[in-house]
C-alpha cells in the first residue's frame, strides 16, 4: 500500500511565477491537508480539503489556492511567488473522522 | 487558539543516555497531542499520539510520552539514545474533535554523540 505521494520532489521558480504542487493521499483517505514548512520552523497549516471543498484554512493569503479531485488527490497552487514562499510543502492525508494525519515526503520549492 | 512551545531548539545526548525533549501546549479545548520525527530531506513520521485515553503513551522506536494536564506538558522520552535517533522532533496539538489542523512547535534537533 503506497503512502502519501507528492510531486515534484524539488522545484525552482522565479519571483512572480505560478506553481502547482500535487499530492496523492494514502489509500482509503478522503481528507487532504497542506502545510508549509519554512527552513528551521515547524509546519504551518495552509488549508484542508474534503469532498472536493476547502473545509478549513489557515492564515495564508489568497495567492494560495487548492483543489481536490474526485479520486481525493489534491493540488496546491501558489500565484505571484515571493521569495518568502521558499519552503518545504507537505501534504497530509487522513480518513475524515480520524485525528491521525499521514505525511508525504514534501516538495521543496525554491523561489529566486 | 492553540499553541505549542518546545523548549530547546537543539538537544545533544551521548549514545545510551536518556533522551528528554520538552513540549508544553496551550489549548482552550481538550487537546490531542502528537510527536512527529523528521529525518533530513524527508516528511514527518508519527512517533506517538495522545487522544484522551491512557496518559502514558508508548510509540515507535522505544519512545514514550506522558500527558500531564496540570503542567500542560507532553514531554518525549527514550531511556537509551541510539545514533539513528538523530533527527528533528516536532510536538503538535489539535482539537479533540477529529481531523482538525495540527499546530506544530518549532522543533527540537536531537544530536546523538558516539
């Protein structure tokens, strides 16, 4: 059984560009959450998707948006990239009723 | 609002020595508490979780943690450190209502000296 997978592994973008990150949840999981982990910091919650809708959102600007597909996979989109968006982006999946989240390996985004 | 404070951004222990990583939390509702480990260039792996059952929680790799409500603490311990325990450790809190966002501390880097 594959765990949570994310693509790409690494990404380098220029300021002002747009980026899309992808996540496939663990089999049987219908809820996907995204976190941003800046260097030397703990992960910060961006948003959570369930039944193809954004269910909860953290303190991130509207430049950060997402989507969940009928197969429960998810995308994170960031527009108008800033240098401060450079971070490890983590996807976590869980069954809806569970408190336990399983994390993927992350996508390392570098904005130059 | 919930928050987590991890005391000590870096802890160094000798191989075979006791590991103690400190975590204090703040929560206005009954919390769920978690410890995650992160190895270099990898995602987060769950070590253990407290979800209002037994206050002493045993996890993987010989780690355990004790929930102390009076002290709002959830410290992580391991009796004997191994070289492979060197990693970043994160304490996290969430509301005890299922599938709520995790609020993480800033992490503690554990070094193990041979």
